[in-house]
C-alpha cells in the first residue's frame, strides 16, 4: 500500500491564530464585569499619563484664599486644607498609584515566578531551602512585612516600592512553584535535559513561558493590592511624603481633622482608591477565569 | 412720667443690676470640693523632676511639690516670678549673691518640717549631681559657685558672675524641693517615689491608665487647694482626648489641641466649654546645614527667609495647625520680645512679599544660582505642626525658584540625623519651659558651645552677644542685646529661619476655674489655685 506523505502546508493549525481584537471581543462578551474593570484600569492609566494635560490646577499650588472650599464650579471636588484643588491632586495621584502599583506588581510577580520555577526545577534540597525561606516571609501578613521594611528603609516612593514588592515575592513564588512542579515532569523538559541544555535555558525558555497564565493573573491581582498597600502606608505617614499627590496621603492629616467640616477631602480620594482596586480585582478575576483551563472546560 | 413710675423703674433697674452682679460675684469666689480630671498625652519615664523633661511628668506630679519661686499662676506671659517656698529674696549689688528667706511651718507630706537643709540638698542634686545621677538642666546652673544654708530658713546662692535669668531659673517648674534625709539615704529614691510639700498628696499611679492625688489638708497656704483631688488619665491618642472632653469624662487636657479639635469641641459643647489661647514658647524653625553648599552662603540663607510670607501664613495656617504668631526669638507679648513694627524690618518679616521675593531672587542671582536649585527638606515625622508647616515652606520656596522635596523621618531618628549633620535643610524646633532669653537663645550659639546648633556654624559675635545679654542686669540694656542677637541671627547672617510661633489652644470645661494659660505647657501645673464651679 502506497503511503501518501502530507506536505507541511497541508497540516492544519491545531490552534487557529486569532487577532487580539477578536480575543478582546470574546472577553467582553463572556465577562462583562471584567471588561468594565479593564476599562476603568485603562482610564486610570490614561489619567495618570495625561494628568499634566487634563488637571485643571497645579496639584502643588496652594491658594490660602480658598482653603477647605466645598465642591463648586471652580473646584469640582473642592479644595484641601492648603487650598489645593482636590480633583487635580486625585488626577496626579493616579500617577503615583499606577507607578507604585505596576512597579510592585511587576517586580513582585516576576521575581516570585523566577524563584518559584527555579525552586520547582531543582527540587530536593534547593527547593526545601527556598521554600522554608519563603515560609518565613509568608508567616507575616502583607501589611506588617511592608511596614517593617519601610520602617527600616524610611519613607519615599522608591522605598515604598521596595517595601511592597518584598512581601509579594514569596506569595508569587508559591503559586509559580505549584504550576512549575507539573511542568517539570513534562516530556519536553526531560527532552531538554537529555539534550544537555543548561539549567538557565531550560528554566527561562521551556518552563517560564508555561507559567505565563498564573503570572498574568498574579500581576493583575497584585496591582490592586499594591495600590491599597501604598495608600495604607501613606495614610500611616510611612509612604510618600507631602506635598506629592497620592491618594493615601490625601486621606490623612487635615482630612482626618476636618472630616466633619470638609468631608470631600477624604471622600473623593477614598473613592478613587476603592474604584481602582475594585477595577483591578474585577479584571484580575475575569482574567483568571479566562486563562484557567479547568474553568474553561466548565 | 410720675414719681411713682420713676421709682418703680429705678427699683427694677437696681434689681436687674443686683441679679446680674450677684451670681457673677459668687461664680468668681473659689468653691471648694470636686475632683479635677485631666487627660495627659504622654507618660513619665521616672518620677524625678530633676532628671526628666517631659510634660507627661510635670502635669500629674507637679501638684505634689513646691519650688523655691514660681511663675505667677495668673500671669498670661508666664514671666512674672512670685514666691513659693521662698517668701522673700534679696540680690546683692553686684548681682552675684541671692539670699532667699523660706516660709516657716511648711511640712512634707509625712509631717516633717521643710527647712533650708532640704532646699540645699535638692539644689545640690540639681547643680552638682553625684556621679550616675541624672540632672538634665544642670547646664543652666554652671554659674553657681556655692549653695549655702546658714540657718533653717535661709538659703544663699553664690554665683561666679551676674546672671539676669537666675531668679527665673529658681522658678523652674522642674526644681521640686525634696527631703534632704531621703536624698542622703538614697539619692535616686525620688525616681520611684513621691514625697513633697505640695498641695496634693499622692494616692496611686496605675501605669498606662491614671494618676490620682488628693487634697493635702495640712498645706501651708491656708484655704488651698480648692479641689478635693485630681485624676490624670493617660491618653496618647488626641481623638480619644477630644472625645473625653466632649463627653465630659475629662475637664481639660493642659498641653493643647489643634484648631480643628477646638472647633469641634466648641460646636459640640457650646457654652459648656471655655477656650484659652496663647502664643506658645515653641517655634517652628528651619535649620540650614552650613557645612553643605550653597547654604554656607548667607545670601542663599537670606533668600530662604525672604521667600516666606509669614503674615499671610499666620492667618491661613492658624486655621489648620498649632502655629500663629509672627515672632522673632522671643514669644510675642513677653518682656524681651521685639515689637511687631520693629520686627517687620528684619529680612522676611516685611509685609510687602513681592519686594521680599524680588530681593530673594536677586540674592540667588548674586550667589550664582539664578535659576534656583533643588534640595531635600528633612521634616520631623509628627503631623502637627510639622507637616502643614513643611507643605507651606515648600510652596513658598517654589515661588523663588527653589525646588524642595520633603523627606519625612520618624521623630527620634530625625533628631539623630540633625545631630549627625545628615541633612541639608531641616525642620527644627524647641519648646522652652519658661520664656527667658537665656533659655531660648542658648541653642543658637556656635556649634562648639551649643550641641543643638543644627546649622553647624561658628559665630563668635553671636556668642559674645549671648554672654552680654545674659549678664546685663538692667532690663533695658538686656533688651538691646537681645535685639542685636536677633538681628544678627535672623537677618544679617540668617543662620536660621523662624517660620511662625506655635499657638497653644486649651479648650476646657467651663467648670474649670482658676487656671490661666501661659506660653509654656510646663508652667502653672501645681493646681493649688484651680477650682470647679460645680
């Protein structure tokens, strides 16, 4: 019997390549709440990037003639105790929130994933050692560890990013390790080992790309957490310093003192924090659902 | 109008006047009885006034003790010295010998009589403490050559040179008179125990909770104290203190509240609350590290002070922070303070801010930084008043092209950084326990003399002026030296920048009478004159 060999061109694509636009359309249809979250996240990013264009006032400019002014046509969200425009400070504050959020989530999730995959790949004593170190960090609640780090390093935006990133690393490492343990047993990893590839190449080129789904989910989940932590640290006076516009910072000091007389000083930054965190969480949850194969099959 | 009508009208008017006058008269007459309850925002490390500095010790403990002299409890300036255990005093013509006559019949709480031996032992402990015994204010008495007790009711201080502030230093609210016999047995006994001659006896101290005192029935000042006792409640959180006063669980918190807290208490309690306010003997300063460029250049330092619109800030910041008065080196309204019109001649104190800022820019150009420069302003990590003052300063400096960023450092670490010189420009402050040039100006002497001169400069002229004002016994002559010192410090050399004087606000229950606010929250805490109207 003659065997007809198929040409490469005749082999059909197992997974048909679809455009990003189509993928986004499907995501919006299947997960409308996630889409709303994504839109709010996108708006937040845009606002942060264009704050200097869209803000009606300089966020640092004081106006002692308009101290504690209630919301009006001149100041849509009122002014604070120094006569600074609350809306402008919220718009600029999103820049601080996004900077801290993205930096912490990216560095935290990336470092955690690399450590988790490395730990899973080497297994044995290396895994044991890394996991016990991670366990030590995991024994502390996120905020407590961040507080400890920032009290050692001192306040300031750079130190806040470090303080929030450090407690995120072991959490990301734990999740990445659990995914990587399964990947480690895959034949293509064995094949790569057998082919004599170096450990770094196996980890970076064969294992890491296959933990992308949990990585992306962690990234979005950590964004919201980082924004909330930054606001908490700033509220406690350990985050960014005045007069930098930052949402958590706007909630402390005079906002507490004048909570009854000028509630807008606390309400609007509070709403901005809630909305951003809510949006990131919605988007993150929907992304997890979309990328989780078990939920996909259901 | 008939005569009868006129007569009736006269009777009515007189009756009205009588009604108005009688209760007021009765109200002003001290009433005995009742327990004063007050909140204290901090707690003492030990009970020994000679070694501690916190008001958290003075407020609950001062009622157990007397001092040789004291500040008049009715004097709002906190500068008028009156007798306490010493009923009279004379000063030699050369100003070097102080002879004080003590009251007779004053008894310690254990019934033993107080004599000059006790006063000598107490002052020996303060001025010449034995090794290992803390006396944080002994530096104020380096001028004391000898302390003598020639008889039971006379105490003599011999000084190495005349010192204008010496009487005031005998009225220090910390210099409690202890019992010599106890000190002889254990010089550290008073760190953990109470035994004084004051108007109130010690009852109990529950750490972290409260301190209780009761009336001393054998107090030497007959008829006083008016209160049956007092209870000090330790509360660190200011919201809790406000809530306690609002709910009438505490009559008063003697240190003070913020303007917002005052307003909230007044709106909640209306006529049930009385508010006393005073300039506070604490000033918000800016230290510029002269070991770092460009702050070694006095033109740059002058530019920093010229940029500040103090008069506008006085109105604006006083709405949100405990600062108010535009001041020089002395609390406004006190004997050595510079009058406002003279103060306005100093750099940065004028009312024409545009002119001041134009001058600031000119100085920066001359100093070689025409486009301004960036620097870090290190601020103390306490919200009130450091944070609002810091925000204001940064905004003011922006107006002349200086780009300052604020780095907030935890309070105790901030002091460490200042001492080590690890800063460029920083907030700085000092609270005096008495308004007295010797105490208030000592800090600004050269760094070799003053260890809290955070500007890290040497200025021999300033040192000489300090000595001259300290030794000038004639008040007018002393005023001249104080003014000269102030002009050199704030204007000619601009070694430091004074922003605004702190402002003390004490809203308290209207029932509390006989207590007068002073510029110092360490003064007037014996409570012997305080009474409750109901």
